[in-house]
């Protein structure tokens, strides 16, 4: 069994889809979620984690003097939980270099677009879908990739398209993309565990 930790900041619907796959889907018997870390005390993801009986901790940036000690605290929690794989699932902060180094090739992120399109600094949440609408693209999608120091640049593990219609609002695209995210994140984790990347 691989020991998985999930880093979140918001709703945690991706974390929930991973937990569901562990409980009764494609990750059953392969993975155990040992830890959920949120930087945001108000994240609904924390409640979801507790409902699933998963250890959930909040580590807030403002409790630390600087970025280095904040990331140090996260890394300590990950190590204490003997984490094998880290999944960023709607984690809204830049992840520290020391954490990236410690988990290179073992840290995944999900992005709500077809990377390398619509990635990079400032491209998160609704900004992504707004940019897609503006661009006139007829396709968007979701990407699970390894985390490297540069935003959204790591090797792609799974990517899946959704259609974009001329009448779509950013919210319409977001909904369609999120449904795909929920399917491909567990698939990507399975691929990594089985060494199929
Ligand atoms: C997702 O769209 C994900 O791609 C992005 O943030 C959103 C998180 O949603 N990084 P949730 O917290 O998993 O519901």
C-alpha cells in the first residue's frame, strides 16, 4: 500500500474523488490516504477529510515567520506520516522547493486545462476558464502532471479533453472540466504507482 498525502486549500472535491477511489474504486488496495494538509482553516476539504476519518491538519502561512519555516512544517508533517506520494488538489500556494526536491517524481498536481496551454503564473481557478473563453478554443480539459520548480511544467501523466461550445461561460467550462478531473486524478495516481509513466 502506498501512503498518500493530499494538499488542499478549498472545496476538496478532487480529494473526495481520490478518497472514493480508495474506498471503492480503482485505488482500492493500492493506496491509503494518510494525511490531508490545508493552508486554509476554512477549507471544506478539511471537513471532508474528517468525515472520511483521514487525519487532517491545517498549516497556515501566517503562523510562520517566513516561507522556509512554513514549508519546513509541511515537509515535517509529510515525513512524520511516512508519505510516499503527495497530491496537490486545489492547493493555492506555491509549493516550497525543499518539498519539491524531497518528493520529485512522487508529487502530482491537477490543472484545469490542457497544459502546456493555459498554464503558468496567474493561471488558476476561474482565470484559466476565462482565458479559454477569450481565446475561442473549441477544446479544454484537465491535466495531471508531476510537480517541478516551474509552475505547470512537469511531465504530463494523464490529460483529457472536454468540448468547449461558443455559448459557454467560464462556469460552464469549469463544471465540465471538474467532472473530468475527478476521473483522471485517481487514474494518474494508479499509473504512477504501477510505474506506467
Ligand atoms: C480544480 O479545478 C483544480 O484543477 C484546481 O483547483 C480546483 C480544485 O477544486 N487546481 P477542488 O478543491 O478539488 O474541488
